[in-house]
C-alpha cells in the first residue's frame, strides 16, 4: 500500500504489563495501516491483544501497570505516541473517537444524554450553548434515535441497550473524527439490534467518509462489513488481507481453523474443527512460532524459528501472513491430514423418540410492588404461556433475543424460579406442583448448565468437591472412595485429567470450566439438561470443543437438551427442533430444517435475516423498527405488531391462534393459515 | 503430594489441649489457688479459636494467599511485632491466682490471700510493690508536694521529702544523672545482646528451612534478601527489647513514668491497662460475630419476611444513639452488682463482670455494621449461578449457607474484625472518661485519662499519667491500624483486580 490515502500507520507497537522477566507482553510488535474511508478489522479471540492495541493508539493503556514500550503511530502526519497527554486530549474524541463494548458503563449515569454530547461539542468544536443543543439533536437524529428533542434530556438508565449504543456513537461522532475505533460495538447487543447498529455505522461512513477500526471476535460481522482484516494471535498479527481475499483463501493455519470452528448447518452431524490447547501465556519469550503447540501443520522447525512476516501479491492485493509454511526459502513438509475429524456419529435419531418432558402453558409473572405497603401495582409477564415438548435424545433450541424470557422459562421448568401457572410434566409428575422433598429427589433427572463459566462454580471449593456436590445431595455413591472414582471418571469423560479434582476453578480457562460444569451436571445421571447459553461467553474455537462434547454426550447417553440461545448458527448445527420466543410467548415452533429454510412467522424471518453469515453476500436484511417492548405492558393483539413489517389491522386487536402446519410446526400469526 | 494429609485441626487441638492442661494443673504445683475469671475463660476460648482458624486458613489457598501477602509487607510486620508484644503482655496478665498466706499456728488447711495477682504482676514485682505516698514526677527522688516535717533539731520545715523507693539507693542526690545514664546504658547493652541472640536463633531456624548454612542464613537476613521482611522484624523486635531492658533496669530504682495520687507507679498502671484494652477489643468481636454473621447471611439469603425482621431489628438498634444505650445498660448492671454483693468472692470478680458486661453491650451496639455488609454481599451471591446450581441438585438451604455463602463472605468478616479492633480500644477510653466504662477499680487507660482531668488542673501540672496512657494507647492503636490496613489491602478484591 502506498500513497497518501493512508490515514493511520502503526509500526512495531509493543505494550507490556509489569516489569522484568515476568512481564506480560500483551501487544508484541503490531504493524498495520488504515486507508481513509475504509473499515479495517482487528479480528481475534479474547486475550490476543486486539483491544490493547486500540487503546495504545490513543495512549489509553491502563497505567501504571501497563506501558507502551515501543512503536510509532503515524496519524495524518503526526506520531501520536510522541504527543504529550495535553496534546493527546485534542486528538481523542476529535480526530479519533472510540466506542466501547459496554454502553452501560461508558455513559455517565448522572448526566443527561444532551449534556454528555454537549460536553464533547464544547470541548472540541467550541460551539456556543444554543448551537450545541441544535447540533446534539441533529446528531441524535443521525444515529436514528426517535423523538430526539425529547430524548436529549433523558438519563442513560432511561434508554435501552441499543439506544445507549446509539448515543455512544452520536458522542463519538460529535467531534467529527477521521477515525472511529469501535471495540466490539455490538457484542452486548441482540442480533436484530446488532444489524441496526452495523447498518448505521456503514451509513455514517458513506456520509462522512471517516475510517473505522473495528475490533471484534465475530467472523460473521467481519464477513459483512469490513474492507481489510488483520487476524491477531497472542499479541501479534498473524495474517492480514482484504476481506475478499481472506475469506476466499485463508492462509495461516490459525485462521483456517477459526473458519472451520464456526458451527453451521452444513457441519451438522460432523464434529466441528477445534483448536487444541490454550493461548500460550504471554509472560515468556517465544523462540518459535507462537501457534506451534496448537498447530496441526507444525513441524520441528516451527518450534525453533520464529516466522517472519511474509507478503504475497495476488491480483494486485497484498496478503500478509506470519507462518513458516509461506516463508520463502523454507521447505515445509507436507501436511498429513488427520483422519477422524470428518466422521461424526450418524445423522439424527428417528423423530419418533419418546417424550421426555412436556411443558404446558407455563407462566412466570413477577409482581411489581410499590409504596409503603408494597402493593402490587402490575406484573412483568416474563413468561406468558409457553408450550414445549422435549424428546429423549433430542435437542430443542429455544431461541430469542435478550429479554424475551427464554432464560426465565428455562429456570422455571427446573423450578429454580417459581412458576406462576402451568404444568411441567416429567415422568407423569407435575414438577410445578410437586412438594419440596419429592422435587429434591427428582432434581437428579433434570440439570442445568449456565452461561457464565466463571460465576457458576464456587471459587472456594475444589473441582472435585464441586463435581461431587450433586452426588452427595442425591445420595449417589455410598463411600467417599466410590464418589472419588466417579468424579475422576466424569472428568475424563469431559476431557480433563483426574488431577483436576484437586485444583480450584480459577486455575482453569473458560472452556475448561464449562466442561467441569458439564461434568457436574452429568454426575447425577440426568435425562435432560437445560443449557442456558453455554457457549456464548466462549471464543469460537472453545465453543466448538464444547459443542462437540455436548453432541457426543447426547449420542452416548441419549440426553435430551433444552438449548437456550440467541446464536442461530449454533442452533443450525446442534438442534433438532426450534422454538422461537418473543416477549414471553413462543411464536413459531417446529423441526429445525423447516424453520431455517422457510421461516413463516415474520419475526423468525427478521431474526434469521439479521444473523451475519460467512458466505452469502447479497442477503437482504429485514430491518426491524424499534426494540423489544417491555414485558410489563405487552402491546395488545399480536405482541409483534408494532414492529412487524406485515402487520394488518386485525393484528392489533387479537392475539393470533396457533396454527399447525402439515410439516408439523406451529405458528402464531394471522398471516399463516387463515 | 501426600495421599491422605493430616486433618488441619490436629496441631491446633494438641496445642490447645496442652495449654488447657497447663492452665488447669500448674497452679496447684506451685501451691497457689487459681482464679478463673470469666474474661480469662473467654480469652482462652478466643485463643483456641484463633489457633483452629489459623490451621484451617493454612489449608485454604484463597485465604492463605492474602495472608502470605500480608506477611511480606514490611509495615504490616513491624506493626505485628508491636502487636504481639502487647498480646503477650495481655495474656500473661490473664492468668489470675491467689497466693497462700503464711501459716498461722494451729491453722487447718491453707488460707489464701484475698488479693488476686497475675503472672504479669509476678514479673513486674518491684513496679507493683514500690509504691510511694503520693505524686512524684518521672525519675524523681523527691515527692512532688512539699510536706511539713519535724527536723531532728525540733524545728519544722516544709520540704519535699525523699521517696521511699525512687532513687532511694543514692545518698547523694547529685549522683542521680549518672545513675540514670549508667543503668540506661546497661539496659541498652542487655537489649542489644538479647537481639543478637534472637538473630542467631532465627538464623538457625531459617537455615533449616532454606537449606543453607547457618552463616549464609544470617547474612541473608542482614542484607534483607528474604521474602518475609525478617530484617525489619528483627530491627523492631530489637528496638522493643532494648526499650524493655532499659525500662526494666531503670524501674529497679526509679519511677520511669512517676507515680499517681496514691503513689502507685504509673508505668505499672499503663502496662496493666493493656489487658483491659485487648479484652474490650477482642471479646466484643467474639460476642458480636455470631449475631452479625448468622443474621446477615440469613437476611440476604432468605429475603422476604426473614429479611424484613432482621432489617427492622438492626435499623432500630442502630438508630438509637450508641452511648445512650451503653450508658443505660452499664448503669443498670452497676445497680445489679451493687445489690448482689454475695455473688462475688473478690473485688476482682466484680470488676471483671462489669468488664464483660461492657463487652457484651458494645458488641450488641456494633454488630449492625457487619450485619448490613454481609446482607448486601449475600444478596449478590445468592444470584450467582453456583448457588442456583446447588439448588438444582437439591442441596438444602443451610448446607448452601454453610458451604457456598459463608466461605465467600469470610474475607469481609476478617477485614471488619481487624478494622474494628482499634475503634473498640478507643471506645473504652472514651466511655470510661464519660463514666460509663469499666469499673473504677479496673486499671484501664480510660480510667487513667479520667483521673488526669484533675491532675492537669493542679499546680505544678501532673502530666505523666496522661502521657503514659497516651503513649501506650497510641502504640497499640497505631500498630493495629497499620496491620488492619495491610489485611484489608490483601483481602479486598476490588483493590486486587486493578493489577493484571
Ligand atoms: S509456523 Fe508452523 S506452527 Fe506456526 S502456524 Fe505456520 S505451520 Fe503452524
Ligand atoms: S400476527 Fe400480524 S403482527 Fe403478528 S406477526 Fe403475524 S402479521 Fe405480524
């Protein structure tokens, strides 16, 4: 790349935490360049140093623990790292702005939206008071906030997550920057909102011509919105190319593995590719390739010689990679393709498996109390009449956006939250009405795996005791010795060494912890496991391991899963049946293929279209207006009608009745059937 | 790794048994009659509890690690050495007994003196016995006030009479300065010698642990190349030893801190006050802990009406001014004690009961703070997935409280206990000053300060009581605070997260 269309050029950036030989080199020699007006993505899994690189550009590395040890950041003819803190303040927010992952914590809760944006306008553009307000309203309109003249005086807590992210973007735009750094801007948002925000960023880019540095772990987002991509691993960039080039022919083994690890429909019934092991700790010096321990294509030399950055030209585009296989003058041995990973178990079990659990008209209403005497003034209709059936050995995916009540439904089925009404029938008994001690015995049959592997284990207990806890409560295994053997066996089943039993949870990585949680659930020999977003806190490669394990266990023990998730690609890979939930009710339910191929409910269609995908470029996003309404006052008639592109007059009057279609699915929409 | 390791309570149990046996049997061997005061028993209980807790903590990595960090901080260790000196003094002062009276002819069995003494009194022999008639200044040879005496020639004169004890061994008053200097230097020399001894001993112990030679260990300590700051510890201990040796030598012939109104040595009073301060600071915690922990985590865990009741209880309690509550309770106990003189064998018994009562009352007024903190923390913990997971396994409520909640709030308990300690010591002084503290016959800093009210108004001013109380209290509170700071830093996760 050459010429003056380069806006930002980073050379040999290094960030280090701590001192001496134990120092963690979080960013270890990063080079990249961003052209004016383009979107550049830094892609990588957690801990690879991508966020730290971005913070370093603005000299925002947390001090005194961390510091920038070397590098140059040329921005528009200036070396940013040479600037003083005083001068830097002129750059931040004005020439370069940043938006963060968590809109909740990056807005000041005691200032109104208008004040916060006005502050930026005053500082960087020196606008007078009146003009500030007008400009703020303009900005809010630009980022698509309805009724901006009213919203301007709202406090952050009065806004929803998506709205807050829009306000953050408006704030970032206020200084009219040349470069916007977006650090995982949509990770905390739902897919439909994510689609809105990404579209907004693209539109702003078209209008203003600013460049965007997107930091993300999501291959789907990269596939949709980006011009150039740099893949980071263990503090270094391992591959960089244009998006088209990278997706067409990824070179680095790590990148290729990443692509292969993403679950999708075509990989059903096969095992997902996984990357063994963990990211190496960055507090040591590397002699060879940093990926060598996990690379399937490594050979002796990889451990001895650090690969240099190698660039290739294809169709006039540069494609850089850091791997010895592509380094000129090195003779690499041929790759022995590993057998086994292709062959999974056979495809799905017969559909007529016996019913394991039936949920009928399940309701969970939380009373809202107010005032001195705590009178009930209303209800949150979190779950409002849910019917489900889960069969032996099959997976039912419960899909929906956050706030739709899917987690509450999952917990209510296990009676971790008391259901308000409805039946949960397991083995002829209604769990919702069972007396406490009988329920306690039945609990062994129904287990749960949580989303956050860090919060789901008592940090003060050893792994062995954690796994054993359920067995003790349920009286499985008579002696301590018997239980210990069973724990060892369980740990082995989930791929952990038996010594793990004597260690504490914090010594394990996220993926390993999730496996311990699975072992803990398996300990009591359950028939059904409620998996509450078990992979959403994990990186792609680790997610693949976890999904493989879950699938494997299902094949071996015939477990039934209720898989609660918002991740459609996981659903496509794993589930047999799908239930789509919207505002406390299930709007469409049926076999996975039918629903993914031909969604009938408008909401399902919108949801599926909003999911970024790796390959189709020309897919059309059905844009949903607004956000999920509050479950305190659900809209009358069909809950979806305020946002539904196909809404009819009747929709606002009457909730649609369920219609069963010939292919066995149930849809609740006036469009269908009548 | 050992296959089946010893239970953590083994060594604590052995130690406690030996201690209990000694406390119970040894007095008879020396022909004295032991007196087990209520506070003594509780202190023993506390000691045993601390030993067991220590054993347990050693086995829990998450609790041990912060302590290891504490032990690596120089400031904390210096404070700890000073604290230990206080604690040892307090413990020695908690072994009470009565000595046998000399046999009278025809007497059946041994009679015991009504005066209750402690091991510490035995060590402080001259200090306790060398009383004067009234006030005298530090290192004085004569009384503070003039007295009219009849001289041998029959004339009367107002002079300052020589003291019975202070400087009595000198005939020539001009020798005073030299004597003080000489015994001070001798004391310092002894102190330095003792320090060297400690150093050699420490080197011998550490050389075994480090697997080096004795000499290497000694140099390592001197150069400060150790994880635990042994050099700082040694320097502190050495300074304390020098100070103690000097004071010990001086007080053979002098009153280092002067004497009070009835001629008692002020240094003796200040040292005896240590036990009172420690008892208040620790037993109060012992009283309040069970309430605070149980109620706090129950309120947070069960919520609903349990929470309502507990919240009501502590908001009510903490909205009554503490001093008012304490004053009311202390006064009614005073009346009770006065009306039932037959319940107490000795005056010490009576004073002791009042001390204990004060601890209980202070405990009742001070548990709300910890309770509130624990309730809030449990509230958060309750929503954690691991507690839900335990519920999903059908684990019972109280098992969950014991296994999942309590261990995760223990660090808060530790921080609060250590932080509260110095506050309580100060509270005793204030309350005694106001007149609702310990019994007037109990030796305490509060009572000393209370007495100083009048002394400061005298001419010439008697400042040494106040000064002595101040110096001792300051040393204790300062070292307790420094130590508490280190403990909090090590245990507070919020401070830790900032370092990656
Ligand atoms: S250099 Fe070797 S170990 Fe590193 S990615 Fe290339 S083939 Fe794999
Ligand atoms: S019922 Fe009406 S509003 Fe609801 S999804 Fe169908 S068409 Fe849309």
